[in-house]
C-alpha cells in the first residue's frame, strides 16, 4: 500500500484561528486570575503564604448606642492593617456626618502613601463619636471606608448600611458591599 495516497497532510492553522486561540487562552487566564484574586486564593497568588485577611476581619466594624442620641462607630483594625482617614464617611439622610461636624474623627497619623500621597491613617482601634438628634424611624446610617494591609495591598472601598433601630449594645457584621478581597 502506498502511504503517500492515504497520508493526510495536517494543515497549519490560519491566522484567524491562531488569533481566536490566543484570545480564548487570554480569557481563560483572566478568568482563572480573577477567581484566584477574588477569594482566599489571593494570598497564594501573591506568594504571601495566606497572610491577608478578609475585609471584615481586617477592619471589624460595630455601631454602639451610648445614649439616647449618641453612638460610637468603632473599628478594630487588625495588626498590619490601616484605614485611610479621608476615605471614612458616615452618611445619614444624605448628610456626611464627618463633614457636617456631627461625627468627630481623630487626626490620625500622617503617612506617605504610594497611592494617595501624604495621608492620615488609623491603626489599632478607632472610635468615632456620633450625635444623631431626632433621627427618623427606620433611619439607616451608611458607613463607607477603605483600608490597606502593610503587605502592599489595598481593599476596595467598603459600604455598610446600619439600621439605627438595631444599634443596641453593639451592631456587628452587617454585610459590606463591594468586593470583599484586597487588590494590589
């Protein structure tokens, strides 16, 4: 039998097929990378041995009612993490309580940040007293903040909605909105 007659020659892929294959490979790589960065796999992706905490553990937030019209917004900031002072906003009925003077942020510590330049940050525990007179029934405090880990990653801005009627001894664990994992 003559091999030449029955031997099928393989064609090399066309330029369009090669482009499509490269695009598919890039999409698959991007999907895998996004999945790794979005969850607990982020730490492994940066080779840090799993050191980075989920945002709710890095920055534990609670709202505590301390009087008939006074509250405290509290963050317990894990060692090696910090919150940006300029990224903390407490909003009630469309009013930023920090800017309006109803919430008093401490000065924080000055630091040179590669992302924002000269900023003020908070480490350890942060307590912000709030005076909220005559809040409407069903009022919700919107809490926004952003922080980073000293290991070189920052978390996306976080938003929490805290119903003031729930602020008894302490209100914790309200789900944050936004991506929960850090990014470089």
